[in-house]
């Protein structure tokens, strides 16, 4: 088997501003730094081919018929018009393995051509699309009785997951960010499923970037301000803190989305910065005292690790991927409901020594998460898929 496999990569999110896109960009950068032959095919502002070291980029422009799924996410029902262009690029590049990352226009073209050309496929799971869609549906159906909304959303979530499992039967090897999804995908598809966690840049995100020391306790959130992130819980937490007579705190919220108006209207002690990047984002994280992440739909939660790297412990829900990152009583807390969120926030406000210890442990945890180790594991998955193509027995 070749030492440096030729990989064709079809990321479902690449130029967008989210954790999945950031991970895909870092994988491409890793291949370039290692001088591995790598073809990255993604949706871009214009159709073009660019060569940068060992990496070939093929950007494909979406049509005016594209459907907006979020502020920066879209689906083009006419994207298959690029199929022949992609086919020519694949025949030129001659990949050993093809990597898809989700159910979207880019990856569907990749999966089809991988099947047609008999190229072994590796599939990675980055977004809990079933839970994402269910939360959106709940918001749209708020005018119905709560019980009815729950049943409809639950049915939709199950059916979407069933469809996703069928799609993920095409790859020979699957990658998922937590054990819960590994078990779910492995059992549902009958395929080998492996762990693909996330790394974090501990130079970019660091406690040393803190710029405030005014005695105000800052509760932070970073992410899209959308229904599926359950950001309205931040208002509920504040309401309970105010009931306790607390006033020396502030919510520092970084992000954009259609829930921003609701948060601005209802938060008394809130500062919403909008989207931040670079040094501004690093400083925002470091200026937080505790990270509040109420989302139940994230498969991993890159922002939680970025908070850890900044020396900020996290309070998360017991649903979704972030609960696998947090070590209770060391790097944060895992909660079942609003009452527990409030309980742990007040605990950290009232016990600064405990908070200081958790800040240190959070930073130490982040320091152990290397991106290179993550991507070495991805290339191990590529090798397994390639060996299966060669007819070697499964390990």
C-alpha cells in the first residue's frame, strides 16, 4: 500500500463560519503541510481550480436556485450540473480514497462518483442533522399544542436519521466525534465506525488573552444565535439569577442569528458582539469566567474546547456531543435542566477558589488535544478503507 494515499475530499461545509468548516480547513492544511496529495472539492464563490503545494482545490459555484438553510449554509438542487467537471478532475487526480462529510449537494456528487469509479469512501459525521431539523421544526410549529409539536418533531427526527443512516451505508469506514454516534452509526449501517475528535489551537486561544479584570462575573456563549442552539435558555438563566438578587454579572455573547433580537430584548445584563474572529474572538473567550452552552444538537462542540483553551470551564447539557468533552467537577458541569444550569453558575460565582482550579484543569485538558493527532487518526481510517478495497481482511 502507498505511504501517502491520494485523497479526494468533499466537505459539506468549507468556507462557512462554523466548527465543521474550520475542521475541514484544518484537515486540508494538514495534508498540505505533510505534502500529501489532496484534492479538495467544495462550494465556492466562483468555479475554479487552484494548485497550492500538494493540494488541488476545485471550487464550484452554486446556482441562483440555491436554497438557504442558514445565514451561511445553502443547498443547490442544480449542483449535479458540475458532475462531469468533477469526474474529469477525479480521473486526472486518480484518488485512492474519497472522503465525504455530510448529506449535501457537494457530498452527494462525491458519493455518486465514488460509487461509479469504485473508489473506497470514508464518511465523517460533523452535524446532528436530525436534531438540527427537529429544533427548527419545533420553532415553526410553536402555534400548536406542545404535546403535538413534540410528537411531530420526534417523528421527523427519526425519519431524517433513518435517511442519514442509509446514506452513510455507502462509505466503507465511518468517522464520528463521540462514542454515542459511533455506536449509532456502526449499528445502523453495519460499517466500521471510528472516533474523530477535534483539536484546538492553544496559542490562539489562551488565558493570556484576557483584557478585563473589573470584578464582573462573565457568562459566555459563542455560536450561531439560532433555535437549535437553545440560546433562549440564557434569558431563563439570567431571570433566575436576578431572582436571587444577583447583579454583578454579564452575559458575553458572540455570534449572529435570528434569535439575536429576542436576546437583545430580554437580556438585562447582556452584551452581544456579533460575529468575531482573530484576536477579538480570542480576547472574548479569555474574558469569560464560565462558558454556557445550552445546545442539544452539536455533535462535538468545538467552541467548548476553545473555551477550555482560554482557561474557561463549561456548563453544557446532557444531550449531544459536548457532554463527552466535559469532565464534571473538573472542566465544568453537565446539566439536565435549567435548574442545574443555575445551580452550577451560582456555585462558581460563590466559590472563586473552585473556579480557579477548574480554569487550570480546563486549560490543561485543551493542551492535550493536538490537531495532528486527530488527523493522523483520519489517515488511519483512509488506510483501512484502502486496504478493504485491495481485498485484505477486515482488522
